[in-house]
C-alpha cells in the first residue's frame, strides 16, 4: 500500500525543473500582483478586493486569489516573497500532477514508451507552460484539471460522471471561461468516439455529462453565491471591463464569427503563432522561422479532427483546440499569453497522439522493412528537431525573462509604484494607467486602470465616452475621471497628444521620467527585445492644483457643436483653440447635470499687432437656452486688445450653469463698437463642461 502511493520520479523531476526556472528567471507576471493585492487584503482582514473598502471583483480566478491568501496566512502575513514561493511550489506540484496524468493516459492508450517520452518532453519544453507555472498565474491548476478531464474521457472509468464533474468543477474554480474547453471536449466525444450502438452509447455519455454537470454545479455554486452576495454580481469585474470591447452578443454574431474564423486564422498569424511560442513573441524580435513553425504546427493540430482515420482521442483534443482558437480569435482578439496554455496543451495532445499512431503503424509493416526504418527515422528525426527547437526557444525565453524581471519589472514598474507611494498626498490619490499590477501593488494607491479591471469608475467612464479604442478615448477618460497621477508609456503619451494636443500641457505637470531603454539596448543578445522596450519608458504626470476637484470635465470641441457659424468659414479646431471669426455663433448641448462652463476667450495677437490695421475689439457672450425657450445671459465681455493691455492673450472664465436643467449653450461673438469685423480673429479655448462626479458614480 505504501509503495502504491509513492511519489513518481517524474513528479519530483517536474517540480525541480520549474522551480529551477523560477530561481533563474525570478519572473513574476504583472497580473499576479493585481490578484495578490486582493489576496493580501483578504488575509489581513480588509476584504477580498483590490482597494480596501470597495467591494470590487478585481480578479478572474477564485483559486488564483484564494491560494495566495492561504499562503499569506501560513506565513503570518509577514513576507510577500515567502507567499510567492509557496504559491510557486503549489503551481509546480500542479503541473507535475498534470504530467503524471498525461503519462499514464498515454500508457493506458497502449501507445509505445517513446510516445510517453515525447508527450512529457513536449509539455516541459514549452516556454509558456514553464513560465506561467511559476510566475504567479493560475495556469498550472488549469492544466492539471484539463489533464484530469482528458483522463476521464479517454481512459473510460466505470463511473465517469463523478471524476468528470470534479475535474470540471476544478476548471471552473480555476478560470470562469473554462466552460469553453469543457464544451469543446464534451462535443468532441459525442462526435468522434467510436461506438457499437451509436445512439445508445452517445445517450449514455449524455447522461454522464448531465451527472457531471450536476456535480460541477454543486461544487462551484457556493463560490457563485458568495460572490453574488459579496460583490452584487457573480461576474468578475475584469470580465465586465474587457467585455466593453465586444459587440452585443447574439446567435447571429457567433455565426458571423464562425464564417470569418478560417480567413482570420490565415490573415492574422499572431494568435496561432503564439500557441507554441513565448508570451508576446510576435513582432518582438523572435526568429521568423520559429514563429512560422508554431503557426503551421497549430494549424495542423486544429484540423486533425477533420481527418477520419485519425484516432478518436486525437480528434477530440484537436476539436477542443480548434474551439479554443475560435474563442481566442473571436472573443479575445489578441494573443494574450496566459490564455494560450490550455490550447497549447490540447494541441500537443492531438499532435503527439497522431505521432504515436503513425509510429505504431510504421511498426506493423512487416513486409516493408526498409520503408519501416525510413518512416520511423523521419518520425524520430522530425520530433527530435522540433523538441530541440522548442528547447532552444525555452532557453532563450528564460534568458529574456531574467532581464525582463531585472530591468522592467523590478527596475522600472516596481520603482514607479514605490516612487508614487512616496510622492502621493495620501492613500486616496488616484492613478490613471494601463499596467496595473506592479505599480498598483507597490504604490498602494487608488487605481483608475484602463480598461477598468479594478475600477468601476473607469468602466462607467468608458460607457460614457464616445470612443472605446485606446489611446483615442484616453483624453476623454482623463478629463472625466480627473486622476491625480498619469502613468504613461511613451506611445501612450504621444497618442494622447495627437487626440488632444493641449490636455497634458494644460492640466498636468510632467513629474518624472522613468527611462531604462539604455539598459535594454546595452544587452548584446536578447531574443524578443521588443517585449522589453515596450515598457522601458514611462512618463509620470501630476495633476495641477488649479483644476477643480470633484468635477468631471467634458471637453467641447468642433465635434461637440450642434452649430458652428462664423464669418468666412465654419468654426473649427486649430490645435489648442476653437477659431470662431466674428460675427459668429456656436452652440452645443448642456446635460442637466452640468454645473459649470470653463474655458478661455480672446483675439489672436496678429489681429492687433499693427495698430493701423487691427481689430477694434469684439463682444463675447455666453447664453443658456432652456428646453422651454427661455434665454439667460451667463457672461458678456468686451475685449479690446489693441487699446487695453489686460485684454491681450486669453481671458479665462468659469460661469455657473442652471442646476439640473438641460438645454443649449450659445457662444456668440459680435464685432466691436464700429460694427466692423475686420481683423476680428476671435476664438474660444479650453471649453469644458464641469459635471459633479457624484452624477457619474
């Protein structure tokens, strides 16, 4: 009995292998710190949420957040490093368990010992699988439960519904989108499993699936109920935030996606190519031959289910991998590295099982000895070449990640978080940024992250915005949320300037530049260098104290106007100003909740630089017209910069608007006392509606 429960040697080997990867790379994924901030808050009694006092479902994986919380409790909440290594040990054990299951599955399928070796080597030479086992993500637990599902479906236990239900529940506890792979494998079994009496056996499997579904529901439902009661919804806020990019879901939309899927696979190689490559490897400097090899291997893996003579277990794995690729292409739309490993594992299982099937077939050709030897030589040589390539990619990835951790994660993002913590006025300072993990964890401040993984305010602002694509929507979001700090990569800051040239210069001060590009460029050999350079430069901006607090700003630009009449041509944006040559009138709608209109007005310097040929001034008027037609003058100002020095440049104003009344605002400019509009080169600038932020909660 003791020998029966002896830990297999391969289990120990896998644990040591992935921990060696961890010791060498020291890599911790950005998203681990998003989750761990909630884990630590739970362990220290502040609730399972990112920001203490705010019940926001800021993580995706229940296991991914609860296991680090347990580890934190085991360490007495005294060491974040100890928690990470405990979690790494849990992950290493989970991956080792998955490898043990896959090995026994291959033996159960009566395949040769070389196939067992190939399956093990294929899993353990994939860079993503190795890295996401130790970098703080939930991936190894997902692979463990997925391997268990494969065992139940292929090894045919006597009562499959019980272990299958437990394995499905484990998948759901690990990731809420795991039902994609559950469904893909279940349908694969119903479609491809050979039967003697087709309808009877398929009906039996349907009953097993129903029973397994009931077990899954019983095991997973407590989490759903608790999350619903605690957060007000069982849907993670991360999914709500990412879901804003998707169109309204319908059966017709899925059908459209299915039609587009084959063409999309070919036209956009990034997701397919990422299946067997390190994270963010596409267009970052990895060899093209490796990327193309990954693409074609993936394509082969996901079409094997169409081949009738392929063994049914391989067809099931291939079909589920194809379902996973459809999910990644249609719902995710980007080669997100931590979404890839389950598809990678299914594709590997399909490819290795077919390889084993061909290996056995060549061994049965008794009358063709030469052909048999040639066939097996080609199979062994091809597999060996691919494994050597995968090993080289993994070693290169480990080297890359070691520098990534040292220069970018620790030397850049963690440093930004700690600097913000030291510079912040208090813990309630708000920070607008995209990379939430390190900076959010080490700053301990209120994060207004894009797309809003931990921030309901960001999600609400995105719903109010006119654009959903970054960085086009960022100026509007910044004006709406009024964050105290902006943390921007170089291309993000440039994108904001292109969309709204005056925002950063007018409302924020550049507080600090964090630039480690020279350190990255100094490394002579670095595969995937582009992955590091994307985060090698950050600008941190501080909000100016002159900005009104408690208000969201809605910028009024040419696109916001309902009328833009002016002399000579319609009013138009010219960079920082709205050019509106007198006589002119521009109009825009006032929301009921808008309480102030702020901005500036003036006459261009060229209009009065030469007194003999110059403007004699202009009258600027702001009127509010209610829905009942009643008109109210809010401001009237005569500007004569030729004769009055104080009228030169931009004159800033802030006028109060009628409370809780919708209507229209008219901005009128009329010529001066001589009614002569010559040189009346007039403008409005920095026009903003100010809306109390309580209306946007």
